[in-house]
C-alpha cells in the first residue's frame, strides 16, 4: 500500500503550491490604478475610473513554484 506514498505527497505538494501561487502577494493603488501581484508572479492591473481597462501580465519565465512555496512554508514555521 505504501508504494505510492511518495507520488501522492509529490502531487499534494504541487497542488498546495499552485493554490498558494493564486494567493495575493500585495496590492498597490496609486492615481486610480490598482496593481495586484500574486505569489506565482502574475500581476493584474485595473484602471479605477469609468471606462478603465483591466489586464494581466503573466510571469515571463517559468518559476519553480513548488520550491518558492516550500521556502515560504519554512519561513512561516519560524514565526
């Protein structure tokens, strides 16, 4: 029964990292522009006036999200 334990943990870690990556890292609002950055590197922009546009800039380089997630989780344990 334990032959797949490592595979299951690997998939679970990847899913947790993807869920963490969709969380907001920070919000920045200035001059009617709202910038929302996510842990996975994506940044969403919104012009906060009538007729304003919305767009998303996706992370250019493929990031090792699992590694970033593990570092973040290790930092959280120390608090």
